[in-house]
C-alpha cells in the first residue's frame, strides 16, 4: 500500500509542479505583454539570482567553516590543558 501512496504523492507533486510552471509562464507572458524590457530583465534575473546565491554561499561558507574549525581546535586545546592541570583550568 505504501508504494501506492508514494505513487499518488509523486503524481500529485508532479501535478503541482506543472501548475507552478504554467503559472510562472503565464506571469512572464503577462510581464512581456506590458513591457518587453521588463520581461527580459525578469528572465535574466531568474538565471542570475540563483547562480549568485550559490556563488555567495560557497564564498562565505569557506571562511565560516575555517572559523568553526579554529574555534573547535582552540576548545579542544583548552580541554586538553584542563585535563593536564588536574581539571582546574577554566
């Protein structure tokens, strides 16, 4: 029975995705009808914004991971120092 539910859910998701794409297409066609320049701008932004978000996420993520590793290393060093001094280190 679970495969039937999964198939039904998958079909529903595909239907929802299809409706979303059709709605988005209708929106772009409406924008193009009002102003071709604005329509072109929207299409360009649809491509550029996700690419920029992925690029920024990678650029910011690397220094953040390095900072996390540095803090973790310092914390481990502090714990090791506390164990050597008999657990009295703060």
